[in-house]
C-alpha cells in the first residue's frame, strides 16, 4: 500500500515529485478517483460550494487539478446502496485516490460502512490524503480534532498507519494550531504523532515512512 498523507494537498515541488515517484508514471497518464465524503461532516466546508470546488479542481489546494488523464468521483455515502459491481472495478483499476479534507471521523465511518476501508490495503492505487483524508489513516485523532461523533463515541480512525497527524501547523487562518497546541495534543496520544504544516507530507510505501517537506514539522514519540 502506498500513501501520500498531506496537510493541504500537492502544495510544492517536493510533494509533487514524491507523488509522481509513487505513481511510477506521469500524472497525465494516470486515472484518478476523488473522494469528497469527509467534507460533508465538517461545518466549514460542506455540503456546498467547497465540495464543488474540490471535485471540479477549483480548490486552492492542488489535488484534482494536477492534469490527470481522467478524474471520477467516488462518494462513499452512496456505496452501501448500490451493487459492488457498480463501483468496485473502478476502485481496483484506478491509479490514485484523492481524498479531501473535512471531518476525519465522518470519513472513517463511511470508509468502513462502504467497504472501502477493507479494500485499501490490497489496492494498487496510491492513496493521497489531504488533512482529514490523511488523519483517517491513523489509529485515532485525539480529542482536539473531534467534531462529528461516530455511533461508538470514540476518536478511533482506521489504523492503517501507526502514527497520528496534526495538520495545518501554524496556519494563519487557524490560530489555535500552534506548536504548543500540537505538543499538548501529542501528550495525550498513545502512538507516535506528527505535527506538520501545509508544505509537508508523509510518504508511506510498503511500511517505510518518509517525511517530505519544504516547511516545518515535528515528530512526537509516545
């Protein structure tokens, strides 16, 4: 399984180069599916214009608008209501999954409900997460990031990596996302945890973890 876990999309050349390396072919020859589901669970981004901006490639965070050969939409909330043969072949054949930000617990819930969570480890596709799309791969997100609450009331996410993520470090529009706040958050986590700004991503390939950054980040040990 190949994961590129970003804070805010493919924001610089280093992250872009890492993506192309993971694809093993040019972006213009690669087919993508974008997943906007996390946006519906977050009051700041969707449903509405922000969701359209992500899907249409008009977002300020580069993901869908990178020049893919084709881009389709995979809406996880719809999948339980249709036959698997309507969507499963497309997921197995795509080159990349582009997963938006929003609410990580809402996304995790629908990844499980749709069956995508069970499929992810076996897919050939590169998984590219942004913010919540990255956080959902962790064992849990921590109380600091809990918004939408799942039926079990926990902050557990999918656990496909053994670390958690504090995105948007020192973001001008998120004054609470300071390094001091990240340190307090990390102190309550039971696993390793990364705080990273929007110029940083974490590359995971066959279990090997590499930080790709033109900004700043910090690793906290449990």
